[in-house]
């Protein structure tokens, strides 16, 4: 058993044992050391974004004091949901090791596969309506950002 996946499994088991979170755990590894740990804390925190991967990425970013984790790897007990995948993407994590699949998660009531399927549909056919509103006004902050010489791209 891989030691980092074992650490992710321990995070997931902690979540299940406390009866507070789903069976998901994750760790972020930098240069052979765990710099971020997380398990699902959605129920405890009443935060729907408090998934294992997001929690681990947040901790790793605090520990390393940066948002670019392009020299890190993510180990997670299950294939990330679209939100967690996007968090890893924005953190620039180049490799995710996963245990269970989205189909495994769907089999116990966590239907991330439905979100993946919905995202594959054309925008107008998705479950959540995406309605354009006040686009021109909303582009003003974009123009301001674009003109800032001291902006920090991410």
C-alpha cells in the first residue's frame, strides 16, 4: 500500500468514524512530505465546498504559503468531483492519484457522475440555468484588472 494513499484512507476513516462526513480523504504531497490533509467536513462546517480534496489543498497552500502547487501531488480516496478537480486544476496540481471511481461513489449515494454528465451537456441543457445579466457592467472590473501593471496572475 502506498503510504500517501494510506494517509488519505486514514482521513476518510476519520470522517466516517466521527459520523460527520462522507468516506472521502485526501493528502497533498510536496517533495515526499504531506503538506496538506483533509477529509469531508461538509456536515460539521455546513459548507458544501468542504470536500476532502479542497480541505487538503487549502491546508497545503497555507503550509507552503502559496497558491501554486504545481510541484505537488494529490492523493485522494475517490475520483474527485468536478469541484475538487477544478480546485486541483486551479492549484496547478499536475497529478492526482485516486482510489475509488465516480461510479463507486454513485453506488453509495454520492452521484458525482451526474455532475460530470451535466457538465458535458450544452450550457442550455444543463440542470442549473446560466443566465447572462449586466455583462457590460461586469466587464468593467475585468478591464481594470487587465490594466493593472502589478496584477498577480493565477
